[in-house]
């Protein structure tokens, strides 16, 4: 035995490794496994620098057509040649599955497939692969966490590698890292001007999207809303194309007195200039007047359907959610879309909450002793200092939303209060849980249903989305406590459209019944008939203007019922 050990000891380690590898290969061949595939490694990223900017075209995707149109104009105002990708369709989904990993979620397949499909289309039209790699850059958001969204970046790169576009550049900004993501000499400065332009495009896009879905179901001339809105988008795009607001000289001097790291003064000056900028208020006033020329008939009975769910599935307007918005309107519903701005205020509120949860915990992550009052005081001051700019940012963002909303006539919905959403959701879903939409899916169902803001909630989510699956489990408890609530979760994929539309049609029957009951109650309370309401509207043309603001009636969601009560107040019968 000892002699055997000595013999092994004399064998060099390198030779042992070779013997082990040879034996492993022999056993794998005997088992019919064949050679192992090479392990995928992330491709070396080609730099996108400032000198490449003039020759590069930026690609982006994943939002509504209105948002993408405005973001394109905003990036143009910053000196970038930008182009939104076409809305992903089922063919893009199949391309994404062909070139991507197995087990990814629905939005990943649609978006990565849309990118590859677009590049292949350009190649078919005469561009070489090297020309495409040299000219185009994709810009997207990055993040990490329990959701598969954190893996999207590597999936984009893998699919581009598999499709033969090695070296295609992907530029990322972190959605959680704020205004200071400027790389020295980078082709895109993810700094204050970039994010202010992006936020402006999101807010204006949200508001115009909201108005479109409020007006279109009641338009007298079919297609007029979309035609006029396209004109308005072009006009607003001109303002975005003029670039960010330039801080005045006195503002720069005042901001330079603000203590902080280098560059903070420029950030402060840019933000204050944004808050004082009158250009968007003026142009949105023009949009309000132009939309006011669209004539509507608010006596049409339309059940109000609130759409919530996973961020991308509730936003996209293509096959990624079975073209659900278009389908709901064809079925006679009035859709309430979810503004992207809610997600921004959610991120700010959640960051503030995480900071508050760390009160009494030192920098070394140790919990302060009860008697360590000085240490607890220091931690409390540190948390307050961290939350102060977040609170200012949140109030400034909501202030801009309200400023633009009032410029459009005040008809668009106000932003839901994040702290009320937290209060409503927490008994059912821990509001500290992160990933996906967090507690928002549960909170929005409660908020819009119990406040009388809709007749039905449709929650759209990718098939197998972990955070949304958790929310769906919680929704069963919510609906058991609110039996009159009409709630329908719909999982989306590259197929299954007929089944999803059929389920929505059945649920819409209950929503229509609630809408009709509201109208009948309004007619009984006012003593009017629908013909009487239409006659009053015909005599007062202002009531048929698309931007005429009908006051909300608490607990009444339907437009026809609300309009009936308003007309009754005008003629003195209410």
C-alpha cells in the first residue's frame, strides 16, 4: 500500500490532469454523449465614443408609439440620430426564440427578436453586416434583481452573437442610478440632460396616451382622434427637437454655490431650468385647442377597463400583449392605460422606504443597541440626508406632471399617490418585496376598483413571470374580500391570442352590466332620458368638444353616467 502511494506521488500533477481528461472523454464517448459544446462567453464590447456619435444611429424600443416618437425627437435635440424599432410582432418573437436562450420571458423574446429582425431586414436591403455593426448602437435600460430583466443585457448580446452580428454595440444606463452616469468620452452622456429629456418625453407621452384612450371610444368621426393626435405629436416633437432648456447665467452662478462634488452645480441649474421652462406648457396648450376640435358623443355606453400588469406587457401595443388595447376598444370598452410615470414615482418611493428601514442600523450593518442614542441619532440624520433629495425629486416630478396635465385641460388622470398604494396593498402584499411591479399590481387593482375608477381590471403579464405570478396568488384573497370586483389576469406569450380574447370577452359581460347599472341609476336620479341628454349636448356644442372637462362623480366610473349627471346639473334637474 505504501509503495502504491509513493508511485502516485511520483506522477506529476499535469500528467494526472491529462489522464483524467482522457478517461472522461472515453466514458462520454461510451455513453454516446459526444463532444461538449464550447461554453458561451460574453463578447468583447466595442467602445461607443464621442467621436463615433455623428456617424452612429441609436436604436431603442419597448414603449408605446407616442412615447417612442417623442423620445426620438428628444434624442435628436441632444444631437443624436435616433430611430425606434418597429413594434414587435409574432415573427419577431420566433426570431428571438431562435437566437436567444431557452427559458427567457416573453418581453425578452419579442424585443431581442425585433432587434435581430430589423438588422436582418436592413441586410436584405443591401447593407453589409459590418456596416450595420459600425453604424448602429442599441440603447436600453439595465438593472438586476429577482426578475429576469437583469439578464436582458446578456441576452441581447447572445442573440446578436448567434445571429452573426458580433461586435454590435449595446449601450446601457442603469434605471436605479440616477442622473450621474456620464462616462468620460462616451458616445452618449447618460447625464442630467439625457434623463430630463427622457422624463419629459415619458410624461408628455403618458398624458397624450391617456387623452387618446379617453377620446377615441366617443369620437363622432372614426379615425379623427388618431389623425389629429399625429399632428399634435409632430408639433410637440418640434419643441423636443430644440434641445433642453438652457440655464440662465444667474442661475448657473447661484447653482455653483451649492456644496457637493464637481458637476453638481450644473445638475442643479439644469433641473431648475426645467422647472421654469414654459415651452411645453405653451405647446400643450396648442395641443389642447387642436384636440378640442374633435367632436365626441359621451352618451355612448362604454365599460371602463383599467389595464395593469408587468411593465412591458401592459405598455406594448403589438402582439406582445395580443394587441389587447385595440381588441378592448373593438369590443366597445374604454381603456385606462397605465402611465409609465407611475413606475418612476414607485422607484423614488421604494428607495425612500428602503432608506427609512435602515434607521438604527450603522454603516457596518450592525443594529444599534437600545442605549446607543448617539449612534441612532447619527443614523437618523444620515437617512434624512439621503431621503431629502429623493423627496425633492418626487415632488418636482409630480409638479411637472400636474403642470403639463393642466396645460392639456386637466382631463387626463392624475398620478396615483404611491403612499396610498402602499397603504392599500400592504395588508395583502408586503410592500418591501421587490422584483417586477412589486406590490403595484395588487395596489392598482384595489385603488381603481374601490375608488370607482373602472368597471374591470385586466392584468397583463408574460407567461411564467415570477413577480406577476406572486401577485396573481395574492389577488385571489383580494377578490374574495371584494366580491363585486371584476379582475382578470391574462398571461401572454407568442401564441394563445384566441383564448385570451375569449376570456376577456366573457369578463367584459360583467363589466358591461356594471356600466349599464350606473347609467340606469343616473337616469333615474336625474329624471332624464338619453335622448334628453343628447339634445342638451346638441344645443351646447362645448359639451361635444373632446377636451371639455366633465367633473368626476365619486363612485361613478362610466363616461355616459357621469355625463348624464353633469348635464342634469347644467339644466337644473340633478
